[in-house]
C-alpha cells in the first residue's frame, strides 16, 4: 500500500506542476496577442511617422524637432539625442558609414523600409511564439489529463516546438543581415550556442518520449499476448 501511495503523491505533484505551467503559458499567450496587436498598429502607423521625418545638416528631425545630431571632431564622431550621447566611434569605417547615412538622399526611405522589416520580423516572431505556446500548453495539458505522458501526440508537440525554436533562431539573423546591408553598416550576428543546445535537447526529448511510447506499446502487447494464452488454456 505504501508504494501505491507514493505513486499517487508523485502523480499529484506532477499534475499540480503541469497545471501551474499550463496556466502561466496561457497568460504568456494572452500577452503575446496584445503585443501582436500593438506591432500590427506600429507597422500601419510607421509610414505616416516616417513622412514627418527629415534629415538635413547632419540632423535627424522629426516633427520639426531635432531627434539625433551628428557631431564630428578630431576624436571621431558622436551622435547625440539632445545632450545625451547615443553613440560614439573613432573607427574610420564606422565613421564613413555614419556620414554616408546622414548624407544619403534616400536615407528616409531606407530607414522606413528597414523599420518596416524589423516590425514585420517582430510580428512573425510573436506569431511563432504564440504557435510555440500553443503546443507547449497542449503538451502540459496532456500530461495533466492523460494517464501517461508517453503519447505520439506529445512527441509531435515536442517536435513542432523544436522546429519553431529553429525558426526563432535563424529568422532574426537573416533579417539582421538584410537590414545591415540596406543601412550600409556592419552585420552584427548574434549566435548563441545555448540556443542550439536547447533545440538539440528538445529533439532528444522527442526521441525519449517516442521511445517511452514504444516501450508502452510493447508492454501492452506482451500483457495482451499473455492474457490470450491464458484464455486458450
């Protein structure tokens, strides 16, 4: 009886934890939908805002007010927002890129396209996160409600989450390169090995759950075969 009681206690703890995770994921999903709405509004409103922007005399002006100002001296280039220093460099290549940016007649349209691409990226990322949370929630819901976590449904949820994680890793890198090329700046590619490890772990979990499912099916087959033999006797 003590063994059965221990199993029941573990099952209760597991179901409590999975329920908490499921609820938190649902809350996160709601916030993602709210963020998605604001991102879509931003994508629609951005062209109007960019039309009120102008660049002249090494200044970025918005609604007739200076937003960014380029200052150059013997120590290099400084970009200020009011009295606040936003960026500073003495690298010749970076100085050349910044000066070309402020002197380029197509800068406004380039900025608009770059910002729109970034906003679209944010929208896509939010949608991917919502999709991820959808499978995440279903996975933990299944663990909470089913007799066993080792089901083909859960294996499929883990694999889809892993695929979405790959997209979330690769997509920002591609867009970052495109935007940097448009703005004639150096591509700053952030590639975190931890993200790759997490994706690999997700695929490993998928194989583990699939293996657990196969063991269950094999065990059921043996029990069923044994029962059939006993009946035949």
